[in-house]
C-alpha cells in the first residue's frame, strides 16, 4: 500500500486531489510555467517529472499511462514530441519552483513552477571539436617571416660580394700602381747608366 503524502489533502477527497494535480500538470506542459500555491507546486513536481520520464521512453504502454492522467490528446502529443526530447540527456530535475511571496487576500504563500530549459552539451562538444581542426592551419601558416630572412640573407650575400669586388679592385689598382712605380724606377736607373757612360766616350 502506498504511503500517504504528508500534509493536508488537496480538495475534499482523493479523487478531487488527483483531478487537481492532473489539471495543474496539463497547464504546466501547455504553458511551460504556472503560478500556484507552494503546497500545490510541491505536490505537482513529482507527478510532472514522472510523466516526463515516461514520455522519454516513448513506447505505447507509457503513452497510455500518461494519457490516463492528462486527458488532452494535444498536450500528450506535445509532451512526447517536443518536451521529452529536450531532456533526453538529463537524468532528472525537469522542473524548478521559485517563491514569489504571499497572495493578497488570504496571505497564502505563492510560487512559480516551470520547466527547466535543457542545455544541449553535445552540440557544444561537437562545435568545439569542429573548431579545433580549423585552428590548426592558422598555426601552420603563422611562421611566414622565413622569406624575409631569406631576402635579408640574399641582401647580405650581395653586400659581401660587392665588398669583395671592391677589395679586389683596390688590390688590382695597388698592383698597377706598384708596377708603374717599378717601371719608373727602372727608367730612372737606365737614364743614370746612360749618363755615366757619356763622359767616358768624351774622354776617349
């Protein structure tokens, strides 16, 4: 025998309580969030989550069990086709209760019960995996300054060749000047020898 819930019964009889919770669950699945008393929200939460869990299974047996609670066929179809697939990767905790303060008149504590928006973590992982290979070509194309270094190396090679050519030209000029000075010295020595031979010829 199931244990009775703690607290006072909603409505006048157990059947009335079941109808109240069924209507609240129908409104919750239709609008996504409803405002009610804290007591009704706490009683509705386990029922709504059980219905979502049955809708996640999606077979005919569980569809009939959900249809026994929610009499609106349109809401049942929406629960199986739209709401349940959002929580395919979530093991539980499909609803959230937020207190909003007392109600005017009887000062009853009020609350908002709503369906939690499910975040698709698989989509994030797939996008991160897809963006990771895209970043690899950027890393490969980053080391582009190599041609600049080659140009600098070619420029330095040209400068060294020019400097060597200048040095070789200077050496050739120095060698030519040395040859000219040697020729001049040889001419002077030849003239001196001819000048020394002339007095001897005169004396003879």
